[in-house]
C-alpha cells in the first residue's frame, strides 16, 4: 500500500465511499443493510464533523469512518455509534488503524466521551482492530437482526457490542 493520509470526507468522495460500503455489504459480515444509502440519507444521518476518509497519494479513497448520534436526548450528548470500512484492496495494510486512530482523536476533540459499535462476531479483523484501539466488549446481542439478502437471507445474526470510553475527558 502506498502512503495513506486521513482527511475530512467531502460530498465528492461519495462514489468511492458508496463503493467501499457496497464491498462491505457483499462480504455479509459488515452490516444488516442490503445496499448503501443514498448520499442524502448518509449526509442526513451522519455527524458532519465526524466523517473521515483515508486516501492514497492519488487522493483515491481507500477507507472511511463516520458516526451518528445514539440519541437526541441531552443525557447522551457525547455518545456516538461509528462505522469504519476499508476497501477490500487495502485491507491488511494498516489503513483501518490509521483511520480509527484519527477518528478517535477527532471525536474526542469534538467532545465525544464514548464511541460504540456493533460488529458481527465473524468479522474478526474488525474486532481485532477495535481491541487494538481500546474498545472493550460489552456483550453479545444474540439474534439481534435477521439478514434480508444474499446467501444469508433469513439468518438471524449476533452482534458483539463494543465501546471505547475517552481517556481524555476523564469519564472512563
């Protein structure tokens, strides 16, 4: 892998972000979604300051991370749920580590004190990545959802529920 940098996601990155999202969906181990959302849905559901992309030296997007609020209630301000996806051609090259490290730094600077995520137990790469960045397993949500597409259609799936509490804000 060539050198990778992390920067804020722009609307013009959407075609590459959507392609990487679709690769994750096709793997069957990234999400319950059966297709990527539209740009308008993505843009409306993700926190603007917490959308990052990893780009190579040609400014090709090779990964992305984004977050949404877990609740609109004030008591949950500073708690987010995030997603991180790496292009299949860039997996295993450290892109996820760079992206997640910068995402954590960016979110903490924005006042986030807890990041949570739900990962399929079969997605060992994602579980290892999160563990390496201080996420802990809170529990298993058994049969939390049923797949609606592909060879997995109709299968109930578990999620490993992960969280990372900020070491910066003193709330851990």
